[in-house]
C-alpha cells in the first residue's frame, strides 16, 4: 500500500477528505495529492500523522500498527485527549459520546496502574 493510499484510507476512516486533513495540518488543500509523485517533507508528514492520530511509520507502510505503544505514565492529558477524531462505521461519533469513551479509557488505564 502506498503512502497516498494509506493516508486516504485512514482519512476516510476518520470521516475526513484529504483536503480536510491537509487544511487541519496547515498545508494547502491539494498538497497531499502530490505525495503520489513527490515524497513529502518530513515535517508535513508529521503534521498529517498528528491530524490522523497515527504514526508516520504507519503512513509510510513500515508498520500496520496505527499508534505506537507509549510508556507515558504521567497523568497529564495527552494531545489525543485534547482533540480526538473518532468514527464508527464511517460516521463521526458525537462529542458527548466521545467524552464518555475517553472517560472509560482513562478509567481502564487507571485500573491497570498506568
């Protein structure tokens, strides 16, 4: 799977178009489409990976794990807690339900001593 196709697939899973992803990453709307012909700058790849909440290795096809494992045990909210895009069956999850899911995830993490 190519960088552009993997980016397109995860964007679709998140309920976003490639134009939406590019704009959220601070890039021009059509910039990601050029990744099929030219390799992106590493800083632009990082920005897109952050918007999609995946690792750059995932986008580059180096791993099939979307999110790298983290040994972060501090109790500070993560960037994921601040702005998270969730979808189920291709449809966005409402903010109210998203918060409930985050609370449950935090509870499970606390129960495991993390």
